[in-house]
């Protein structure tokens, strides 16, 4: 059995593993005893699963994904939301906590508002969203900054078991929500912390294909962290206690 182990870019049709020690994951297929890449990307192994993390392309919605979207229109029974995917997305009124009068819908989520939401159903040509979830931080974004990255770089920003995003939070003292559609909400006590978190994200995205990325990011943080930012992460803010900045 042979398997690619370095963080190298593979192309469609390339054999990434021989033998039966791994199961094919995202963007791979099995041919005989070979596992073959079906997209350009980086090989990643987790337990017995081997998959490809694409390095380009549009966001493909999946049920359960947390995404950040922009309210584009308001209908009688919900909100049209742009999450950047190939299909239209809709947040039904019934999928919001509590009772909301139709006349109050624009006050809850107005056109142009950014929201953190979760995908609960993907249909053939549309996506249904929900705010009814145990996920922390769902709701309207009222402060902080939103950074856009290629959605296929999101797994590298999050890191294995959340290790990379934890590093960013600890280094910047910011609350961070990563949308699987490539939008990242960064909210800190001041603009310097938010700007530093953004710089870390950009460094990760620019070096996605680099081997030993975690160690390189740790070194970059030590060399570039502003002296005014302490290393202890404050208690994360939830959407309910975020102060709105005018």
C-alpha cells in the first residue's frame, strides 16, 4: 500500500492511495484498489478516510453547514438570503425562534443585513436555512468585521479538529465564526484585535498548500503579534451580548 503523505496538490485522475487501508472521501473515487482524485486539491487523511480539500471552485451547500449570508429580499413567509452558492437560499419565518409578526420581519432581518445561519435542507435547486439550532452565535451580525475567503480554503482555516481556528482566537482574543461558504465573522473588543485576526486568516489562506502550516502560523503569530494584545482569550461573546458599534 502506498499513500501520498505530503501536503501536495493533486489533479483529477491522479492516484492518491493504493491498497485497501483507506476509504474514499470527498472528491475521490475508488477504482479497483486505487483511490483517485476527482478535483484539484490537497490530500487529507483522517483515521481510515482519505479525501481531497479543493483549492478552488464555488461553494457547494451541504445540510448542517453553518454559513454567513446577506438578506436580499423579504417575502410574506421568510427571507431570501445570498450565501454565495449556485442555488437560491431561503430562511422561512417558521425556522426562526419565537413568534414574529409579518409587519415586524424587516426589523428582525432587513435587506442588506448579514446573518449567521445553518443549512437544514438542500433541494435540487434551492437551499432552506434555519435559526433553530443549538449552534452558538446564530443570528444577525451587528458588529465586528466579515472576511471573505475561497470556500475551499475553509478547512485549512479551521484546522484538524478546530486546531487552527482555536489558535487564531487565542492569539487575537476575538470571537470568530467560520461560515462554510467562505465568509468569516471576526468580533473583538477593538479594531486592532480584529485586524490581527484577519491578517492571520489571510496568511493561512495564502499558504494553504504549504507543508507544516501549523508550525509556520505559530511562528508568524509570534513574529507579528502586536504587544498590546494579551495571550489570554477572554470569554467568547455570543450574539445576545454583543455591543452594537455605531
